C-alpha cells in the first residue's frame, strides 16, 4: 500500500488519520474504532464495509501510535 495514499485518506466517519495493517490488509481508524478492508489493492472506505475493532486491537494500535510518535 502506497504511503502517500494512506496519508491522503481519512476515516469517512471521523475524518481522522488511518494506520496501515499490512498483515490484515486493512486501514485502521483508531478514533472511530473501525477497520476498513483493502481488496485487490483498493481501500474500501465505506462504513458499511468496515469492521469494529475489538478492545485488544484498539489497545495494540493505541500503543503502536504512541510508540511511533516518540
């Protein structure tokens, strides 16, 4: 996934930034707690296609974001 594209995209619900989950091929929006799928290299930025992050995933991404900022 192209870093420039990720930087341009935002969560359609909260307009917050996204983080790329390469393993799951998803774009994670921590503010909304949603994860948007990437299918065939194309981000599907529809709330109806997103899945809700569980508490463990939210904690993981929150810690990762804090770590990457430092």
